[in-house]
């Protein structure tokens, strides 16, 4: 079985390191699983990013020694590939007004590019995009079986919390899905939401394959290493802390997390507790900073670390009293699973996919109920037996998810589609 796997998110995140978060980790682990699998031959392609960025990523990891990257000699494709890094740089600039027509011209021309070598296309049985739209070149090819992974529908369900670009991207992704496209959703909740928004698609074409946490998430018992991380990110030594980690987006509910923490500290007169908020800046993150400033003298109890390097995540999770993830909506909720794999107690939402992922191993609350979040934090802060119980449950629950299983299920889905 010959698989064309689109690794555009890896090249994009290699170019912009702050994007090395959830989607990047998913694509990286599936790419590695397919590449090392004995029962399929994988060729990587890049429909939506610069080929050199992808190659630089793969060249930096010896495990991908001998990988194959599909790259055509088409002139128009080469031109677009050349300007892709420039486009990514421009997308970060202000003002925004003048970029809109240029963006439309860019995407109109890109429709006519052919990012995959025809020889690789003809020899492939499967094309799989793990995130971005299926390119026109693939849609038009009738002999190849198409797969796409849908991660969540946040831009449709909570458009007010997303940028217009994010909403437009999801529309483009959905428009690339045709009746012959096989869709992989990362949770049953996401599958249900997806089918509600695409009722014309045959439900038999839509399956569920769960994600997993990477091997660099582990229960760190090295107290010296945990202390180093505390010093690195300004977390006071010996002080217990709650951890919240994600890109700072509105639907992640950070403002309520901060206000619930402040109310807890004030009402219970707690002197030693801190809240650590980790993750790169996202849309409207200035509201999170303002919420922190509103806490007055207690603002010093709230530590915003920014982006956290992969090697620092396990000790940061492991050192926390509990992980807070009261998101308003998740397609899977990978940070909650990462925390559980580190043996950290989890407080998360009772909505969307999160109960499906955490099971009975976490405290689940209504994410819009600030008092319930405060009470859950207090319960863990005061009860060491509860901390120990949730830690043990977290480790057991995390064992149910692994990337090897995800890869096996992907390959099984390919085989079913071909048969």
C-alpha cells in the first residue's frame, strides 16, 4: 500500500516555531508511525507550505533517514512554493486591510498549482491530509482514495472566538471534502458535530480514531528537574501551583479560570497558591492580560510563561497540584491527556469531547460555572488523598491512548477503504 501523507503543518511549524503545538504534534506522530510501519510505503508531500521547510524539519530528525518527499517541477508550483515563507511573514503584519485582496489573488492562483509529482500521484493508493484542505490536484484524481482528518468545529460553533481567517479556513477544508472522501474524526463528539454540519455526507464514510500524548509526556519524579523548571519560568520554590496550558484563545476560558482562582484565594485566604498559565499568545489574548491586571495585589500570584519548550512540559505538568482545562469546546482536548500521562490530577469541562477523553479519571465541571471551578480547585488543594487518587486514575486512563494504536487504526481504515 502506497500512501501520500501531507505534512504541510510540519513545515509551517518548522518555519514558525510558536506553532509547534497540538496540530503539529498530531501530524508529527502520525507521520512517524506511517513512515516506520512495515505494511505501508509512505511518501510525504506538502500541498500548503514551502518544501524546503518540510525538508529542513525531516533532516533535523535522524529517525526519518531515507524519507521520500514528492516535489514536482511545475513552474507555477515552484513560484508559489518560493513565495510561501514570504506570505507567512506578511500574514503577521499590520494593518490588515491591504492584505485581503492579495490573499484572494494568492488563493485563486494556488488553485491551479500541482504540488505533488505526477509519478508519485499515479503510484499512490491513498492520499491523507491530516489537517489542511485536500488540494485540487488530488480531488481531480479518480484513482486515488482520499482521506482527511477533522480535528474540531470550533470556528463554526464559536465563530465569535475565532478570527475570520480561521473560519474561512474551515470552510475551505469542508469544501474540499467530496462524497468519495473518507473522513477521520478525532472523537465521537467531533464526528457528531461534523455530520451535523455536513448532513449530505454518508455517515459510513466518517470514522473515529483517537489521538495520544507523545512519549515526552511522562511522570517526572526528578525533584531537581522540577525545581529547575520552577526557576526558569518564575514559579516560586515550594509554592503549590495550578497549571493551565494552551494557546491563549478565547474559547479556552482563561478569563474565567483567572477570576475563579482569584475568588478562591480571596475567599479562603490562601497565602501560598499560584496559577501558572502557559502557552503562546492567540486571538484576543490581551483580555487575559487585562483580567490578570484586574486582580490587583494578587496579580503576582498569576504567572504567564508564554510558549513552553517540549523538554520542559513533563516537569511543568508533574510539578503542578492539578491541571485546569475548563475549555468551552474541544475536538479532543490533547492537553488534558498530556497532563494525565504525567500523573497530574485534571479539572476539565463536562462538554464536547472532554468527558470522552478523561472518563472517570478527572473532575468535570460546567466551564461556565466559575464557582464550580473554584470549588474543584479547593477540593484538590485541601485533600491530599484526592490528589493521590486522581493522579493514579490519570496514569491508568492515559494508558488507553498511544500513537502506535492510532497508526494501526489509520492503516486499518486505509485498507477498509481500498477493499
